[in-house]
């Protein structure tokens, strides 16, 4: 038998449809006392069953909505976790990079760094993506901007140095290695640095001419100056020992290795004073003059000159600092050189006659 209302199949003897709660009549009703009593009893039973089923349905519907709500919450939680997962976005960025889809890789890498700022692997990947997109300066800036916190990471420095090499910025390679916090990083990349030139002999005063030599390292070129200026890539190239003579010589030397990285500039000062200094050169020669004339003395580096007219000069005489005006009349100009070692040269003298 089926329910007259919803047509749901019924179990025999059921007095109430469990689906729509319709009362079920199995036999025709007779208006007898017995029928009325049975009907009343059935009605009471139906009421109890109806209340029971209504109670079950009230419990059933909240459970259903709880399950639906729970499912939605789980889905939302999964979506949030995926959207806020560094590992997922980093992995997607890696895959996009391997697929050469650099725009997608850039977006995923940027999202990964938004979730976990400064994460080393994501920073390196982002710099690689920018480099592949042709933005080399951007790749360098990303690495430089996140260097703090990675001063002890050889992998990070390897990427940064590679970018500096490509950008042809050797001095930044040098400074980044020297500023590294850990000695292990410095040792690992020490081969990039150019060793300071080793110059012989040491700074000092010598009594004879000498040769300046530089110990040559393989793969390193050396440039130097002798005029007191700092050496550049256009300065004289060192090919062998440099011969210097009497006087003071200042030499600046710098090395440059195969990476284009410069060493520190090394300075030496040499003062060469013979044991017996020669008499100084004096101009003009002895002769008569009828116009204003100046007397000039050639003073080598490392010496001082002292002069006197018509007498023997000593260290207490007037020091020569600039050309001397020739006096009127007949006079003998005498001058000596005194070295830093205290030795005194022979006297140089010139006879002058100035017609007043």
C-alpha cells in the first residue's frame, strides 16, 4: 500500500506516513462505539508518533545545516590556507619559471614574499625572474634590498656576485664580500678579491740609487704613478723593476685581477741621498749684466740649499726658496746643499757684475 498523499510505499500496519505524516486508514470506518474507541486510541497514537517524528525532523534539519556550514567553513579554510601558503606560491613560481612563463612566476614569487618577507630562496628566484625579463638593475636591487639577514648565506652571495659580474660592477663585488658578517663567506669568495701589491724595498732613506720591484701575482696587472697622484686604469703599466736615482721618489701602486677588481693602493716613499752630494747647479753662468736678473739654484728632492754673497754659506745662512734678485755691483754668489742625513755638498759659486 502507498500513502494516498505522497505515494510513498508504506509498511503494513503503519498508521502514519513517515515521509509526509499523513494518517493512514487500512479499513473503512464504522460509527460504532468500538470503532470510535479504536479511532480515539489510534488518534492518540498518531499524535504521539507525529510529535516524535516532528522532533526528529527538528533535529535533522539543524544537523543538515550544521553539516553544510561545516563543509563551507572547511572549504573557506582550505582556500585561505592555499592563498596564504608561502610554500605553495613559491612552488608555483618555480614551476612557472621552469615553463618560462616569467609573468606568472613574477606574480607568484611576489606573493610568496608578501607572505614571508625576505625569504632567501624566494628573493633569489624573484631576482632570476627579473633578470630573465631583462631587468638586470631590478634583479640587483632586489638582492641588495634583502641582503640584511642573509650575510651568512653563501648561496645568497653567489647569486648577488653573479649579478654584479653581469652588470660589470666589480667594486660592488669587493665591497659586498668585505662587508660580509661571517668569515666563512669571506673565505669562500676570497678568490674574487685582488691582493695588495707587495713592493720592495720598504719606504726609507738610501745613499745610492735603487730599483723598485713589485711581486707579481698570476692574473693580476699592476699600474703605478711617480708624480704623487693616485693610479688609475690609464696609469703606467708595470713590466719590471723601476730604477730611481738621487732625490725623493713617491710611488703609488694598484693591482687589478681578472674580475676587474682593484686592490688597495699601496704607497712607498724613497729618499736617495749620496754620501757625498755634488755641488748644486746655479744659473746663469758668471758674467756681467746690465739689467735686472734673477739667480736660480736647482735643488734636488731631499735637499735644502743655503746661500750667501761674498762669503762661505753654512746651514745658518739664508735658505734658498725662490729665485734671488742679482744685486747691483760686483759680487760672488755662493751656495751649498744640505741633505736629510746632514751631509753638506761642495760650494757652488758664481761671479756676477750688475751695472747699476
